[in-house]
């Protein structure tokens, strides 16, 4: 039987990539290039998503992936696309891109605050599941207020995963996983909310039709084929948002909790109803399957914080010494030699997600001992790992209270799950068994599953999951002694981090992030 192949095209925050899979979930070819989002001169917090250079980059990685797989383009049965969420692309009536921004764009502070003061942010969260800090309503109002000539020409809106599919097919379509990250969806209907569009003064004519993920939306045009090397008429299948597709790649279902550990950490659960937190804590988005929704508490830069430790303290010393020791392996060794509680050191790296007032501390380390300088790097490293675990545990408890369920087992995936110490700390802090999958980066795998289903290689998503999902590599069980030691440290971490956040605000220290449209808490 002839082998079938599918391609996933992924626009992440820091790079674009294309990966070709067979129907066993094995990678046969891939290519990736990094990109940056240039700051907008004279616009504080403004970052552009440059569709010209980025589109050319996507074309290159598609062509390179095909070459790396050593197959012909005609052997690729289907293509699907996935991307960072929240980023939007706007088009004129000729289909040309007018304006685009990535998920991390923060230019709309004034507009987000105005929406919050008017009470509109509350309605957006209740109906659409997310706040206005980095979503479409405030950004579109920024464009209206600051680029009225551009805003007047807006004819269509799409998400970044939609944009890649549009470049391949010419079709303007979205699907619920990325579309709902716009904060313009009605979660219960899995489609655009006419009420929210009216509330923020937008015409429903600018939003694209909605199809479910895994639906064929078109075929690769001759023009697109000439640019990127795909075969003309290759089916293009609706993909979606990165985190939801990562969960699909793991085969996760309702009643299961998953910690996705990249630069940001997402503690997620899947539900058979659109659970929206009445306390405005975590956010809710549509999941891949039509009868599922995802609720997530986001650990702000939990994974990036350890990379910061590497770049600030470890990598420079290794370079100066000429050592070829892997920096992360050294960090883990130093952290393993540090006892539970990091010898009293607390890392204030981020506060729990509070969508309507997600105030953050200035990056701080408290409790370091000047009498033991040789132990400091290990204390800093382990305290960062413990802070990530404490934050994930807080989000897990919030999600359990919201859903009414207890999750005895967590699956931990992403780059942060590669070592042995961090998963063990998470098991000890949460008191849950941790499962680590073989494949750590599963967003593109989930995207490939959708391509395979959409083109008929599998009849259902469940069939695709059975054939392609990553198996479990290892399981980590909590250490009862460490659990007892961590029990009082959870509250201490919360008090210290909250105190540093408040101190930073009263003294003018710069936090790691300023959320747009944050409600003032009394």
C-alpha cells in the first residue's frame, strides 16, 4: 500500500515552519525559520506582523520541507495550517492585506481601557470567554482611532492561521479554535457574535464564514503552487489555534487536564460545555471537536523564565570558559543539588491569570543568602522551576473549582517537559501523577491529523488520534515527603509574589508585562 503524507504549516510567535507526516504520525521532512515582529515607530507596545516577508518565509519552509522529505509534491495528500492565537490580518476589497499584528502586539492600551470603563469588556468576556488585553476589539478600535484611512478600507478580517490558508487557496474562512481567540465569538454558538460586533461598532460583513476544523476549505491555486512548490489542486483543510491542536495531537478529551509547557505555560481542561469563569480568571475558547471547549490558565513566561536564567547566568560563563557542557543540563544539575524550597529563595516571575486585571510583578528573587554565593545559581534555577509549578497548581485548582471535577493525572508536554527535575517538582507540588508523551511538540501533529481527516485518510478524528497520536514516554509519581514540604510553601509563594507585585506598583518598578484594559482592583 502506498504511503500517504500530509503537511502542517505552523506560524508560531517566533518562527514559521512546515512539517510533513505520514499517517503513523512520523515526521518525514521539515523546515523552520525564525522571524521577528518589528516594533512600530512612535507607537508604544506596537508590533506588526509583516505579511510580505513572513509569507515569503512560509513559502520557503514549505519548499524546503518537501525537499527534506525526498518526496514529490504530488505525494502530499493535503495541507492544513495552525498558528499563534489572537493575531489578526485585515484585507481590502481586492483581497490585499491592509494591516496585521501578532499575538504579542500591545498598542491598544487606551482603547482597551475605554472598553473596560464602558463595561463592554465584561460583556465580551461573558460571551466570548476572553478579555480585551490582546484581542481584536481593542486593536480594531486602535486602528479606527489612529489609522482611520486604513480602517475605512477594511473589507475582511481573518486570524493568522486563516491568512496562511487564504494565501494557498484564495478562500476567506475561519474555524472556531483560532476564531474564538478574537474575542468576537459567541462561544455557545461556536461562531461570530452579532451582538459583540454591534457592541464594538463593526459590520458583520467583515468576518469570514466559519467551518469546523478538519473541513476542506479549498485547493492550492496555481499561483500559490508556483510560489511554494506544493502541487496545484492539493486540498487545504481548516486547521486552528496552536494550543488546541497540541491537545488534539496528544489525543486529549473531555475530563482530562494537560499542562502545555512552552515559553508560556497553559494549564488546560476540556469540557463538553463552554465554561466561563464568573470571577474573570482563566479564559475559554472553542476546542477542535464541535462538542468541546477548552479552558486555560496561562502561566506568563513560565518556560521563558528558565531560559532567562540560562542566558543571564549560565551561558555567558560557559562561553567564557570554552565549555561544551549543555547549559540546560548544567542548570538542572545545580537545581537538583538544591533542596525543596530553594533554601528559602522565592522567584516572583508571574502572578496567576486574572483576565480582567492580570497585574504582574517586576522580575524578582527574594531570600538569597550572601553567605553561600556558590549555591546561588542553583537556588535561582530551582526557585524558577518551583514558581512555575506553584502557578500551574493554582490554575489547576481554579479549573477544578470551575468544572467541579478533580484531575488525578496530568499530561505535561512542550519543551519544559524534557528534563527530569521539573516534571518531578510539578508532581510533588500538585500531588498528581504526571504523564510525559514521547513527542513534546504536538501542535503540528494535531494540524496534520486534521489534514488527514479532511482529505479522507481517516473517517474521524478518533481514528486519526489512534493512528498518529504520541504515546506516553514515562510517568512521574509524587514523592510524599516532598509533597509535605511543599504544602506550606504554596501559600508563601502566593503571598510573596502578590506582595512584590503590589510593591512594584507603589514604587514605579517596571512589571514583566502591563495588561491593556485591566480593571482597577480595590
